C-alpha cells in the first residue's frame, strides 16, 4: 500500500509541476504578444528580410532614385517596381499613416527611393511640405517612419549672358536648368523699367547673383535674386534686393503702384487710347478708353496692382471681363478674356502680378487680344501715359550707411567671382560659391 501511495503522490506532483510550467509559459506568451502588438503600431517586420530569393530592383545598387509621380501612378506600383511584395507595400503604408497617408500621394508629388549596396530597398522619402519630409526606412527591427526638416544647401551663383541676334535674352536663360523660373523673375523685377518686347536689342546683356537651393547635391530651385544688372537698349538697369524689395543705386524702389502692362507675353499694341476711334465691329466712331494688347490665345493676364475684384463675368461687348479696385484712386479693367479662374470672384482680394484671367476674343472683338483700361478717381486714363509712383519710399542713400555698405559688399562678391572665372565682364558666365552674399540687410 505504501508503494502505491508513493507512486500516486509522484504522479500528482508531476501533474502540478506540468500545470505550473504550462501556466508560466502562457503568461510569458501573453506578455510577449502584447509587446509585439504595441511595437507593431510603429514598426513592422519586413518579410523580404527572410526571403529566400534576392530582390530584383530596377536600379543600380547604392543609388538614390529621384522622381515625380506620374498620372495614374500609385505608391503601390512605385514600391513594387523597387522590389517590395504586395504585403510589404501594405506594411509600409500602415507604418507611415500616422505621419502621412501614402495612399494620397498622387500625380506631381516628388519622391526619393534609396537602395543599399546590394540593390535592396532601404527607404522611401516623400515631402510633406516645402520644408518637411517623411522617411519610411528599413531597420534591423522592421520598418520605421519619421518626419524631419529637409536638408537644403544654399549656394550663391553668378549667371550672365548676352542678347542673341533675335534680340532676345530668353534663349540664353532657357538653356540653364530651371531657367524659365529666372525669366519670370527678371520680368517681375523690371516690369516697370523695361519692356522686354521692345527695349531689348542685340548687344544687350544681363548678369545676376542668385541663390541656388540644392538638395542631395542637385538644384531644387532658385532662391532670391540678390543683385541684377540688365542692359536694355544700351541703357544699364541695376537693382539690389534690400530689406525685401528691389532698389536701384539711387535708392529708388523698382516696384510701383501699378504694372505698366498686364500681359508679359504680348506681341504689339493694336489700338491705343483715343477719344475718337472707328470701332472695328460696328463701324462708327466712339471713344476707346484703353489699350489693346495683342497676345496669343490663353496668355495669362495679371492684376496690375493689389486690390479687390469689383466685377467678374460676362459684360456685353466686353465679353468676359474682370474689374479691380486698387485703392481709393485707381480702378483697372481687363476685357475680351477667354477664361476667368473660378476663385476670381466679386470681393476676392488679388495681389499685384496674380493671374486673374486669360487672353481671348470674347464679346465685340475681331481678334485675340486684351483690352486694358485704367480709371483714376472714376475718370479714364491712358495706361501708356500714366505716371506710376513707387510703392515704397526711396532710401536715403546719403544718410543710410547700411544701403551703401550692401552695394559695396555685392561689388566685392562680384569682383571675387570674376577673378575666379577669369572673365573680363559678362560672357555667358555661370559660377557658384558656397559663400552667401554678405548683405545683412537682405532678407532671405
């Protein structure tokens, strides 16, 4: 009996020990599962890390692929192209969602894909804003998403060129990467000083100091034009960015109350301001209170000054028309438009240079053009003869030493760059330096 009792006791002790071991294992497993579940909120283990076959990637190992999402392209197709399986792409989207919903990345958005030395996917970078970016990267523990500031590098670049035989400086600028951006900048700076259609002649030239904004060693965009000299019709026009505005050496601001022309890309003036002009449609003589700028169909029409939209829509013989009140004195009108943007409505505020319509041939019109009118205190004025006044007060050149010092510092930078280039004057020069223009009164 004692022997049977001892055997029974041993079986009971073994059963209790086994139950205890199972209970301890269940407790450990529950804790580990909860921990993994918490970790997976921000980190997902990549299945390709244990894949039997190497990934097939359409790129060079160690490469950074920069691109823009095309029309109809999705983030699924993009990541699949660089070696991620469908479940991996889903995990990337899940870990990124608290920072940015990658499913919303669409046409026109930029991206960067980084590969390791074996050609495998390592990270995806997507811009969140102009200064912030999101990275989804592979770590030894899984995918990890974070946002951070974009690392930009600013360099000062000297760009110059001469006007070609067709009396245009635009081809010289258009050959430069993002040169169209510089063409627009020059047109805006000298909108009150130079008519780029009539004043530019063969033999004229330009030179500028402009900030290059670089990212990963590549040009991202141009920043401020710090200084520029444009020779038009043999007459030099020099300007410097000082406290956020452009001034000539005499301290006079280049920005005036109203732009002289609302269409930068016009061909010629077909009809001028007149008190007695024979109407091309009706045939009788009546006043023509405005100027007709002939331009291509769809050319952008700019508001010639800050103001509030008074009228936007169809207005009889004027066709599609926009009228803007600039202040208590001036009002401008833009007629025969082909189209008006939806947001240009009565009461909308517009800025000088903002596109408010597009050239057309609507209303009583015999050809594609823009009819532009100016009214001062309710009375019509000739836009081509209006005395436009600068928006900002002139700088006291004699009394403001900082303005003089800023010009001197720009000159020192130019001389230094010219010596490095060994170019006497301007000969289609283009040079960069890491040193910013040391003009403390020039805002970035």
